[in-house]
């Protein structure tokens, strides 16, 4: 099997704080290949963003600490890299875009300068060349009149345009991996579609891999090749998009599916949000973290922590009963419309 | 559903807290903001209570617990309690122990002047044979009186105007805000100096000092309280109260006040320190508390000439001022953390 | 941006009137104070003489008339209407005071328009100079330029404005020196403190600034005087020390700047502590911002993140603070100047208070307030240039 572009293996990171240990990331594993899109899905607090930040070395250690596991990029361990080395990768081979483009862009610098910055750092371009390239990048992401807009400040852009500018900034050095952390959450629904379309287009052109972090299943349904579902810091389901959407294994995933407003409902059914709230990462429930909210929880779920295991090919879940055909069939009839 | 929404909001905050403040450099270099992960955990430990729900017991009980953990604030509080007790009871015991600190006993004045520290006079005596420690205690009484009274005046005016301004908006608001602009344009000491300088010497004293400091200090409180009132006004439970027909003043007292009062308490505590410094400066210039009344500032003036031979005359009063003001500042800081008030510097 | 500036200027106008009105009310109506004695000194007067003086000073006119006169006296620009044929060097009654009406303050004086400065009556026994700095006439209406009139010193009879004018350069000098110290040490300490948070330096800076902020400035001055002026002299046998008091005479032992050192340090101390705190808290706050995270995700080194991205944002409030602080220092630093005998505005006002020379006190405070208000306005307006969100307002769609 060819080497993967990005290989995350049992990555575990806890925050050691005065009030307890926050198990922010617990045993996450996945792979990412060139041109592939991975959708990482979960509620707020599920650890989906922190996993990416840990890989990029953007978490302060202490109080954070990688307890075990690794993330390898092109065969090299990101976790064990020195700061100077990983800095060369950030913004260059792996780029990130963040949720709120208004606060993620520096308000006192012109947009053009911020887009040009990675070029100057990583490619050693002169200010003039980098700025010229910035204009082209803005054009690439669909910002009209880029020669003029390049001199503007972030507050002079609209929300959608700002996010486009952030994408331009991330793509400046032609990264192999683009990590998008909730890129559309802060935007209007209409703009959301534009941005995801843009990302897909650009991916076709550049061939980069994308990690799409979101709480919105609808966004990844279209874009992603594989989906990783996270809950309370742990991975609960992982597989191809078709696998996860058409034969979800974990009750949490079932719950997420149920709450997607879809147009193809046979009959009118009420949207069923999952009862309860995500747990405190300092004070996780015993056994399976999901058991307090799981409609199908059994005695075993309260006492034993379910390990992630493969059920079918590369499709797996962290549930005691995943893969038990009787259990799945019995429950899913209730869930699927 | 409202509670769940609130809690969902908390969760989102928690997520962005973890992210936001997790972005740091693992070497030396730019650390992220204030320590937050505690906040994270703290929000969990508090359980399912939405943050701005119950104000009554939960807020103050919590606050006291948090304050107790802050050692500096506790030390400050203890020192202040000691001082206040000494100052209040001064009349009862100071004269007996150290002799009258105010009046000059012409019989012993010259023989007793400028004595070195001894058991009878732990900090020595001043140029008129009066015991220094006794004088310092009476000075404490003056300073604390001025500090507390002036701030009480400022708070009273400030709360009233701030409440009117925030609650009624419109023209009342603009007018009052203009007035705060005007009063804030005055450099503090200069204003007090002007007023006190104009009074004939006989009319000066502790009263005018308190008034001039108090009358100038209200704008900050008005603005602060107005801000609190405005933000609290938006909340659901105020509308709910209005829906059941509560009158304006009832709304203000029962619902808005408890929430809005916390920053005022914090700022008031810190202002007492400022008032004490101002009083000391005014007394130093001879415009404040007049002899034979005792003030630390005045003691510094009197001792200035003999700085070379008897530096203690200037040093001790100054030290007392510093300790007292620092205590109020530390206490104010502690209160701010305990009451979880977010105030910009 | 222009909206912002216009708004600020518009806000300034009512504040200006409010402040001058309050000053005026204090001067004339403060309970416990006698405005007559303040203007002519503490003399005992029998009632008849007193009434005469009250009328002479124009104190029996309605308050709004007196207030407008007061504003007029502060102004450099005046207007006078020369409409008659009688020679203008003769003193003539103006139309303003006696009927109490508040027309716009343009006294009407028999003309023709004169060539040099003249004396004009604006009320019974109130004569002012007009045109000493120039005149410019449109028909019979003349626009005239004069020094502001703040009264005359009771002790020396010199115009207050001259006395203040002599003293102000010293205050400006002191303020500049103190501001330089504040900028260098305050910002520096703040940066070090924020970058090495919780380290030894941070704790040192935090503690020191907490103490400095609680320090009585005059006490610090006296202590510094003692330590560096007198004890240092003893220790080094007179070889090396700093002068404790100002000496402006030609045969002074030290060069002028040496006398500036201790007062500047004293004056700067409290402000530096505040500046360091603000710098530190701003930097820490900015650090938590999303755009800093973005900068790091782009691969910038921590130094680059600090100096390029963080500082530019954090500095804005710091610069504003220092600007306002400069204004406060120009307010005369009365305590510092008094301790060191530094002959600036503060010292002048204090000497006048002790000597009961009230015109100087009042004139001095007036001038100081106006300077502070103008500096504050200036700082406010400059904020528009510092923050691009205000400089280029509006969102693009």
C-alpha cells in the first residue's frame, strides 16, 4: 500500500489544568491521501478542531500534552518535530483556514499584504512579487476587481469575500493539505454554498487534500470522500461517505442523520435532535461517553469503554454493538424513514 | 428550551476557548491570553446553571469562595480591617498609650522632640514631641474617612445618574453623558486645588476635601453603571418582569441592580485608594486637612525640612499611604476576579 | 474618517462651554468664597466701598453677561464696531453692560477705525486693549487680535498671561522628558512582562507597577531628593550627586538638564507604571485573538508574530493613553514642581495660592484646562489615523 500523505495514529492529547485533566483528543486515527477530502464531524467540544491544531503544533504544551500516538506527514512525525521545522510546513505544505474570517484576519493590515505574507516567508518572494501573486490569488478565489481590493482592509470586505480571501491566503504556497475549520459556520446559508463550491473547484485544480471540519453533515455529504465522526474527544465512526451515510454504525451518527433536514422525506416526521448535552471533557461519563444520551444504551455501555474496531472493510465504529447485525437492524428500522 | 439554548451557548464558548487559548508557541515566545483552561473546567463544575440565571445566593457565595482563594486580596483585607479597627477605636486607647498626638503639651514639647524609637514611642516623636505612631493612627482615621466618604458621594451621584441615563435613554442619556464628558475633562487634583484654594483658610478642612473629591468622581461610576444597566436591560427576564406589570423602579431594583452592582463595587474599592492619594496631596499642599487635625500628607510637609536628620518623619507617613492604597487596589482586584467582572483597564 | 473627526469636534464644543461655565461659576459663586476678595486681595472693606468696587468690577451684572465677558477675555480674536466720528482715544461707554442685554459681544465705539491699539470700555470702569496684535477692518467692523486677558497679579501687577507664559516652557520641558521616560520604560517593561508571562520579570514588573501606582508622587520626589541629592553627596564626598532643587541662576552648579533628571523621573513614575500595565494587558489580550492564531498557522516565527501582528494592534490604546497622559502632565504637575522648585505652571499656581494671588491661580487653572482639552481632542482625532477601521470606514459588498 502506498504511503499516505497524512497518517494519524491513536493521537491522544490531554490538557492538564488546575481543575482536572481535559481529555480533548483521545485515540484518533485516520489517513489522508492526495486529492482526498476527509470530513470531520461532531458537536462543539468534540475535539474535532483541537485534533487538527495539535497536529499543526498550535497547542500550548503545557498545559497540553500529547499522551501517546502520532501524526505523520509525508512520513515525518509532526508531533516530534522541532518548532523551527514545523514552522516551515505551516502555511506552506499544510495550510489552515478558520471559522470566523472577520476575527481571523488582522484588522490593521491590508488584505493583500496578509495574503502575500506566506509567499514572502516560505518562497522568499520580494514584496512586489508577492503582492502581484496576491492579486492573482484573489482573482482565483473569485473576488472581483482584485487589483483594487488587494489594498483594502478586512473590515471593507463582506463576510463571504473575507472567507475567500482566507482561502486565497491558505492556497498561496500551494499546500498539499488544506485544513478547513468550520469555514462556513459564520456565513450566510447562501454564501456557504458558494464557499464549498469554490473549495471543490480549487481542489480539482490543485489536487490538494482537504480536511473539512464541521458540525454540519450537509456540508460534508457533498464534498467528502471519507467521514470521521467524533464525540467527546473520541472517534466514534470512520468510513467512506457512502458507508457512513447509508449504513451508519454508531447511534450517535444515527442521531446526527436524523437531525439533517432533508427534502426526500417519505412522510412528515419531526426532526429529532439528540437529547441531552455533550459531556464535560474533564468529567467524562463512565464507560461509553455517549451512553447518557444513547437511546439504545445497555448495562455494558455504562461500565465498559467501547474500543474503535473495524466492522466492514475500512468502515468502523466505537460501539459495543456495532457490527452486531441483529442490534443494528433492530434499531435502524426505527430510525430510518 | 431557553436553558438548553444557554447551555449550548456555553458549550460553544468552551470549544472556542479551548481553541482560542490553545494557540501558543511551545517555546518561549508569545503565550496566549489569560489562563483559561481553568475557566473551561470551572464552567463544567458549576453544572447546568446557565451563567446569568440566578443572581442571589449563587453569585455572592461563589464570590466569597473565590475571594478566599486569593491570598493577596486576603492579606489586603486583613490589613484594612486592622487599620479600620485601630482608627475607629483610636480615641479610646492612643492617648493613654502614647500621649496626645494632636495637641502640643508645651511642658514636654521641647524635651520630647525628635526622640528615637523606644518602647514608649515605637516610632519616635515628631518636632513637637508628639508620638509618631499615635499620629499615624489618627492620620489613618482621616484618610479612611475621606476615602470612604468621598467614594460614597461619587457612587451615590454616579449610580443615580447612570441609572437614569441607561434606563431612560434618549435626551436624558445624551445630557448626562455630555456632563460626564465635561467633568472628565478636569484634571482631578487641579479641580480640587482650585476649589480649596478659593476658600478662606478658616473654611478649609475635612468637609470641603470630601466634597470636592466626591463631586468630581461620579462620572466613571455613572458610565460604568449605565453600561451595566444597558446590557442587563436587554435580557429576557427584564422583559418578563415588565410583562407581568412590574413598575420601572421595581424592575430597576430587583432585576437590574444585583447584576449591575458588581463592577461598581469593584471600581469603588479601587477608587478609595485614589481618593486617599488625592487627600494626601491636598493636605501636603496645605489645602486639605488643617492642623491640629492630623493627616499623613500634612505630616510629610512638616517633616520635609528635617529629611536629612530624621527621614522617618517623612518615610512612615508615606509608607502608610502606600500600604493603604495598595491594599484597596489588591482588594479591588480580588473582588473583580471573585465577582467575575470583565472590566477594561 | 471625516465623520469621526467631525463628531469629535462637535462633542468638544459643549464640553468647552461646560468647562468654562463651571470655572466661571466657581470663580464667582463658590459657597464660602468671596469673589471680591479674590479679585482684589484680602482687604477689609466697608460696605459702601465694597459696593463701589463690585460695580467697578462688573460683578453686579447678570451672570450670563459676565460669563460671556469671561469667554471674551480668553479669546485672541475680538470684534469692535467703529461707527462714529469722535476720536477714538477718548474713553467711551460701550452699549453692552448697562442694559444687561446679551447682544453678541461687539462693543460699539465711535470711530473711525483706528490704526494702532486702543483702549475700549466694555462696561463702566472696564477697559480693555484692542488691536495690540493687529487689526483688520471690513467697513466699520474691525476684527482685532490681542493677548488673552487673564487679569493682573495682585503681588506684582504684571499681567497674568505674561507670568504664565514665562512658566509654561518649563512645564513643557518637564513633560517631554517624563514622556520619553514613560515611552521607553513603560512600553519596554510592558512588552517584556507580556512575552515572559509569569516569569521573574513579569512578577517584578507587576509588583513594581502596583506599588508605583499607589505611591504619593510628592513623597517619591522627596525620597529621591534625599537619596540622590543629599545622601549620595555624603557618600561620594560631594563628588557625584544630583541637584535636589532647581537653580536657574547663571552661576548654577549644574547644566540645566541635570536639574531635570529627578523631577522627570518622579513625574514619569506613576504614568510609566500605568503604561506598562496597559501595554501588558493589551498584548495579552491581542495574543488571544484569532488573527494571531492565523499568523502562526501561516508559519510565522514568534518574533515575527509579536512585532508584526500583535504590536500594531496592541499599540493603539497605548499610544492613546500616552497622548492623554502628556496632556495630564501639561496640566502642571503641581506636586512634582513644588517639591523640586521647578518653575513651571504648577509651581507658579502653588506659589500664588500661598500668596493669595488669586488672579494667577484662576488664570493658571483656566489655561491649563484649555490646554488639556485641546490635547485630548487632538489625541482623539489622531486615533482616527491610527486605526484603519476608522480611517477607511465602511464595508464593501
